[in-house]
């Protein structure tokens, strides 16, 4: 598990600063398989996870939901047959915060623990 995945989200309120370009570059280097995407005028981290069937994809979706609840930071999750698309961003600030990179790393760690 990466050091980033061991961290916890900090409380983030509307008006909190987004991650700077240097912070985003450094943090993205720790989760290089995640894509930086502009969607709905907000930058997001996004990754597609592949599975053999719907049941495995659904079980992973539930794990991501549990992580989100534990950290009180919630993603957009698209569950499909054989794949799950997870998008992290901070709604309150309309972009990326350190929390999003932490949660992306936690998501990767959860995927790595799957049988």
C-alpha cells in the first residue's frame, strides 16, 4: 500500500484552495494510472477497473462506497458489467484537493487486495 493510501482526508469546506499545479503533479505521480479529466468544467481523477463479471464489479463498488463513507468523501461511481469507473473530485471546491488523490490511492489499494 502506498504512503498516500495510508493518509486520511482532511475536512474541506467551500472556498478551500484547490491543489496547486505542483501539488497535483507530485500527487498524480503517486497514482499514475489515474487520468486527469475535465468534466463539467471541473477537473477530476478517473480510472476504469475491469472485472470478470457483474458480481465482482458490484462487490468492488461496495468497497469503494465503504471507503467513501469512512473518509466522508464521496466519488461518482459507474457500475457496468465487468467494469467500474470511479471519479474523484471535491464538490465543495469544484476541482481537485489532496483528498481526491488520497482516495484514489485508497481505491487502488482496495482493488489490489481483491482475490
